């Protein structure tokens, strides 16, 4: 069992071999279990980070949209280069996608088993 940030990750496995188990077999199984628990912690951290970003995403999206509307009220000649870039991003059909943070415990880490 591995505890992290008030969450507990536990793995259990059995190892069998008709000719018996060596200490190396047992040690390799132990390492595989630990790798699974470590992977669970890593993915938990990533999921927690993405949940936090999702919470902020709605606010940031509304803030970005408000900022763009203020920029659009300015005459074109008075807009800064940064404001022009913001409007270009706003006109992109996929601008909302940068505020969505999806994560479903993807196997994005390189764990060798």
C-alpha cells in the first residue's frame, strides 16, 4: 500500500510457478507492484492538476471573451500588437478548446513492466 495526499493506492497480486518461486521471482513481482502504485500516484497527481485547471477554465474563458470584446470596441489603429494577436486567437474557431482540460488516467507515462 502506498499513501499519497490522503489517498491510498494498494495493489495485490499472486505469483505462481510450478517449479517454485525464486527470490528473484518474488522480488520482481514486488517491483512490479510498486511500479503500479507509483504509476497510480503519478496519474492521480495529473488528474488532480487537470481538475484544478478545469475549475479555473470556465472563469478564464469568460475573462478572455470579455477582454476580446473590450479590444473590439477600440478603433483598429489604436490596438497594440498583443491585442491584435489576442483577437486573431479569438477569431480562431477552436479558441475555447484551450480552456478544456480533459484527463482520464491515460497511460502517458513510460512504465516498463
